[in-house]
C-alpha cells in the first residue's frame, strides 16, 4: 500500500509538471492550435507514464553512490529527451528548429522541478525528524537530572 | 523445565535467579541479556572475539559480501548476514536504513536531505551515512514522528 501511494503521488506530481510545461509550450509557440481536451490529457498521461517508466535507469541492487546517482541522472535526462521529443513532435507539440530547443529546455526544467519538489519534501521530513531527535534528547536529559544515578555526582 | 514467576510488592527490588546445570549455556546467557536489557553480538578483530552491546553499535554494513560492525572507537567484522542481524535487532533502536546498512537511530545527531533524493544522517562521531527514502518511514515510526 505504501508503494502504491508513493507511485500515485509521483504520477500526479510528474503529470502536473508535464501538463504545465506542455501548456506553456503550446501557449508560446502554437497559441492557435486546438487540441480536444480528452486527447490533450490522454497524451499527457502517456508522457507521464513514459517519464515514470524511464526511472528504471536508477534501479540498482546496491545503494547508488553520489557519483553513480549523477551519472544515472544525466542518462535519465538523455533518455527522456530521446523518447519525449519525437513523440511530442508526432503529436504536434513542437514544429520547427527553435521549438525543439525550447521543448528540450522544458524537459530539462521539468526534471529539475521534479528533483526540487523531491528535495523540499525531504527537507520537511528531515526537519520533523531533527525536531523529534532534539525533543527525545531533552526528555532523556531531564529524566537523568530527575533520577541521578547513585555515585554519579 | 519448571518456570516460576512470583509477583512481588513494588517496595522490593525485582530479581531474577536462574538455577541451571551450566551457567554458560546459551539460554542462560540469553535470559541474562534479556533481563539486563542488553542484547549483545559477536564482533571479530583479527582472531579475537568481542561481545558488543547493541547499544554500542553505530551501524552494521555489508561491503563486498563481508559484514562489519562500527562502534564509536573501532570496526569489527561480523559473521552475521544483513537479514540475520536485522532479525536480531527487532525491537531495538537499530533499523534498516539502506540496501546494505542497519543504523542505530540513537546515534544520529541529525539528518539532512540530499540532492539524490535520499537523506544523509550525521552520526555522533561525525560520520555521514545514507538513509534511503524507502526506509525513512521506519525511522520516523521509531522516533514517534
């Protein structure tokens, strides 16, 4: 259940990021385009699914070192660009040479945003943990002060 | 074996007396450890065996299929596998923190997020270890967050 919740949350986050990026891309370069709502949302759902499936590049039996994590992050970005750019072109999200650069930039931005969201959620969790560690320490200290061991003075 | 449990008045000190044939028998040592609240594990340094209290251990790590126990002052090799050690630690302050490590929550000074989507725990000796997000929920539960 824990994993299902985690992946649903990831799906929703990535979906939101991709939708925003694609929306602004269309608004900037193809404002006159008309996409049926269902088709648009359906395509974004496919994009999200691909983005999440590509996370398999991070899979490892052993804990990744920081260097290995960076290598895989670059590989993941390249994989996303290689898969999403042709698909987006086929679906009419970008047309010309300049568009491709901007769309590639949007993918990079979306990935950076994903890591930023992840980092800020982790920072919140870390703050909660640190607060609890501090509380537990103070509690133990006051317990020790209240019940000093014989001969400990 | 006959087991006798006697309920006493809180005014008296609690006491455990074991009547046995062999005071060195594993079950006797186990009872003594459980009663004192101090579970121990064997750690090896060259050919010398040391008995280490679980509360002394900073973390247990598997590197290249060999297991190591880290305390504040020294490193010991262990014969336990990760899953065996994890089973031994049930109910203690040690928890699985990554694919190859079991960490003592009591020895964590503070944690901080890392860019790699994981956490970095800074221990009481200043050492930094990785805590996977997958296992951070166990740490939160243990601390009561």
